[in-house]
C-alpha cells in the first residue's frame, strides 16, 4: 500500500506542477473542472449512499454548473481593473464561509449528522459548497493580475496544504497522544495539528516576501489559517465518509483512494486563502 501511494504521488506531482505553470488559464480551468467533476461524482456516494446512479448524477451536475460558469463568465473578464469578477468572488467567499459551518458540524459530530444525514438536498448543497468554490478560487489565483505570477500563488497553497499534512503526520507519529476529534478521525492528534501549524508558520515566514502587498504578520495569519482550513477539509470529508459508511471516496488513484481523498484539504484551503488575500487587499 505504501509503495503504491509513493509511486502514485511521484507520478501526479510533476503533472500537477506542469499544469500549474505551463497551461494557459483556459486549459488550466478545463483541467481543474474535470478534476472537480470527478470529485463531484464521488460526493454523490455521500448524498445517497448505496445508490449507484447518485454518483453519476451529482458528478454530471457539478460538470454542468462549471461549464455554465465558464460560458457565462469568460476567463478574459475574470479580472477587470484589478477586481475579481463578482460571480467568482461571491462563490469563493461563500465557500470560505461554508467552512465555518463545516467546523461546527465536525465539532458536534455525530450529533450534527442527525440534522443532515437523512437530507439528500442538504448533503448535495454541502457538496456544491465544498467543490465549486475550490474551482473558482484556484482559477482566480492562476489568473491573478499584476506583476505577480498567479501560478506561484496556486503552488503556495498546495505547499501549505502539504506542509500542514506532513508536519501533522510526523509530529503526531512522534509525540501525538491527545486525540483531536476521535469521533471523526481517530488517528489525528492535537500535537499533530500543532506540528502542522508550525510548518505552515515557518513556510509563511520564508515565503511572505513573495506574496504581493501584505506584511509578515498578514502572511503568517494567511499561512496558518489556510493550514487550519486544510486540516478541516480533511476532517470534513472523514465525517461525511463515516456517516455514509465509506472507507475511501473512490478507487481512481492506486493507494490513495479517490479524487476527493486527495483534494479534501485543498477544497477548504483554496477559498479560504483567496478570501484572505482579497481581505488583505493583496
């Protein structure tokens, strides 16, 4: 299993970096839309567990929404006069706010599941708020206007996510004793979370000069809040999988499970990062 995970990661990493830096914005948006549609297909299993057509229907719905978004908001008008298009901005901020709600759901699980688990429409809404803002935020970063190359911003978020995950894993393995939220994810510890946040703070201190128009304090806040959001994204997906009695969201990636299993942290980190950047006036 570990060998499969390493091999899959080694194959995906160069592809991801190449897509971020080499694809023009239009092609990049199409690739991300495909990834989000695949994630939507897997979310369908949370909406109606055990009902196979639900995966196809929800994945198709996400694909249709993203296609409509790209049609009605041409990427040429994504940024005008230094301002992010209002539709993209609204979806992204709605996504960031959703994670405050998700935090409450995770902290009160399994009690909270009595409110949403029987309601397919509510779980469908949660899926849209998880997946669609990740798309708008990532595309907004890639198309970032000004002297700064937006591709580096996309990579910065991914580095924060990877840093938070890596720090949490090694610190948790070394000294982790106190469970974080055992009813959602028994393997995660408070010490691991602290280790992940320390890595995010260090990454922010190293890279803050690369982020336009924000100071060191803002950069640390940006990095650590994004890191916390990435941890929440992981916990949230674990919560939905536990409620649906699903071990992995899919089997597309050998050793890694499904697409959602790989991007759960990113779905939270991206809209939170972009919302904070907009708030800081970067």
